[in-house]
């Protein structure tokens, strides 16, 4: 099918970029901030590549004005960031720390004064260490604490932030944090991971209610899921069953209770050897299923699975790091395959159709709920020229291809309101440390100087015109 000459997006479409607190802020010991589970984890030998930590990160805490100015110069009209819980409520309990809140108030005001819409995420993985010491997400109390924290931030910033998100990618928090252990807090307890998933769901539902009680009616409250596109290797019933299993553990475990008011029966059955789910109280399901004002989808790559009979040779290929512990409780009999095609530096196969598929699926699952692509992007080892320019044609091609499928989803009737590129700038890529660069803006880790890559200029052009420029237009 030939590409149309111009690919135009709706005038109100949000062209944003995303970051998260621990990945960019640094200043981890300033203004009363206490350690989060990521400080502890990154300071534990062997947990992150090169022993990298977010101690300094890209020093956004001190350079946020310059960073906002760069966004404005490029022409972005939205910015998705997260609030560091231990900066605002250091022990995870009690009153808020005013200086902590003030940082985010200044950041938001800076964005608004440049005409950039702030989209605030309350939790992007930096749980106060004290709450982990008390048991962390596997414990019900953590959900109650999160609702209180949400209310504090809502009270402080509700007058100026319209777009709110409770959790970012609870799948990663639960299953990479507590089952495979490649993310903080690095535990490898499959049963605890399922408990964590439930208490993250509960945290979302209770926080939605707390936010509604303090935010003005115009506020929009959402959640961002890394809803994964799960593909069976073949239509063989055994492969389809494997795909169902993984889809339940990737997606249904969150969208079931959030959108449909129940955990999928197939999930409860498939995990019965791991847990009896007795930590789910009757009342929880009503608390979790709160009407959403919007739904955020983060997309990078699909997952290809089969029954064990068709397992590939060699190490696991589920794209989730190199732990010998699986992030998929009760699924040792599922085989993971490398999806065919070109890959980014993460080893993640580039598959733009997956994003279209994901958007159309959630359009059906959440009818009437506006959708946002809250993360999409690629890591590449970018080429820095002698003239100080940074060229990343692969990233431009990646963004072009994925935005084109977003456009196709719009044409197919999906209500997509915006797109946030991951990430605004190079940053601390969790267990991979600074070795993987996702930014549209290059960061020199010696000087912390920022240089927009060619993709940033390309994306800015798209944002300013509301159309996709050709991949070679700069
Ligand atoms: C997301 N996986 O993380 C996060 O929201 C970002 O903070 C992160 O930098 C970005 O994607 C790129 O990795 C993910 O293993 C981490 O499936 C791991 C997975 C998915 C998303």
C-alpha cells in the first residue's frame, strides 16, 4: 500500500516526550530526599551494568529550566515526568515535605509558561526504601500508603496539572522487581510478585479515589500499562494456550481488575500452583475498577511464545534481561522466541504493527476512554560527529514507522490523543545503567551537556507541523 503524501494528525494531538524521576533527576540526597528501592538496588554490587547509579543521573534536578527551554525550542507541546515519592514523603508516611513539592511546582510552572502541557506520573518505580523494608508491594499496606501519597501530591499540584497518571508499568514493578529480580528490589519470589501485582492494582484504585476527592473536575486521571503484544508461534492449540497464559500475566492481570472488575479465570487457574490468591479481598475488586479518564499505553516490542515442544535452542529469549529467574510465575513450560526482524540496541525487535494492534485492542477493551501512547522509542549507539552534531537516522526511522501506525489507528477509529517519545534525553536505563541511550537529546556524561540529536529536530518538526516529515527531512 503506498504511503499517503501527507500524514496529518488532529490539531489537538499532543506531541510529547517522557522521562522518570530516578532516571534523570540525580540530587538523591538533597532537600530531605531519602533512598528509594532504586538507590539501594543500584548501590548493591552486581545489580546494574558498570555499577551505575542515579546519584547524579543527568542532574535534571538542577538543570530543569534548561531542559524545559530545550523542549520548547524543539516545539514539543507536552511533557510526561514522574514525581519521586521519597522526595515528597521520605518515609512513605506522614506529611509531605514542602521543598520536595516545590521542585515539582517550579517544574510545572516552567512548563506552563512555555506552553507545554505537564503530564504527571505518581509512581515510576522509586518506592521509599522504608516501605520496602516493611514488605514492599507484596503487602497491602503499601497500597494504602500510595493512596495517601497520591492525595498529598494532588492537593499540592491539582491547581496546575490536568493530566495525572497513577502507576507507570505495574508489570515491571511486580514481575521484574519481585519475580525475575532484574529490577529493584531484586527479589525472586513468584508468589510475592503476584501479591505485588494485586496490591499495585489496589494502589491504583485507591489513588484514583483519593485523587478524585482533591482534584478539580477538569483533571484527567489515568494509568500507564506496558500492555504487551503477545504472539503465538503458530495456531497450534498448545501455542495458543501458551500465548493465553502469558497474555494473562502481562495484561489481563492488570486490565482484568482495572477495566472488567475481575482477574481472568484462566489466570487464576494457571497460577494455582503458585498462589491461592487469598490476598484478594472481596471489596478490593470494586476499589480497583474505577472509571478511567484516559489510558496510557507503553510499547516497545512484541513477545513471541510457544509450547515447550517448540522451544528454541540456547538461553531464554524473552527480552527481559538475563536473570535465570522468570518474570512469568507458573510458566516454566512456556517457551520464548526471538521475533524476526531488525532490532534496536536493547535487542528488541522493531515491529510497528504491534503498536497498531495494541491500540486497537485497548480501544475495544476500554470503549470511550481516550488513549495516549505514553512511551515508545528506541536505544541506539548514536554517532557523534566532529562538528558536535549527533546523527541517529535509525531512531528517526523508528519514530516515523511507529507514528505512522498511530495515524493508521486513528484512521481506524481509535481515539488516540497524544504520543510521548521515550525519552526526552539519554538517561539511567535501569539495570543497563548509562550504557543504553534512548534520548532524542544526547547527554555527554562527562560534562552533562545536552545536544539534540537529529531525531529531536525531526520530531520537533513533526510536532510543529502536526504532520510526519519524510525520514530524510531535517
Ligand atoms: C520502560 N521489559 O521500561 C520504562 O517505563 C522506562 O522507564 C524505560 O526506560 C523504558 O521502558 C525503556 O526500557 C521497561 O523488560 C523496562 O519488558 C523493561 C521492559 C519493559 C519496559
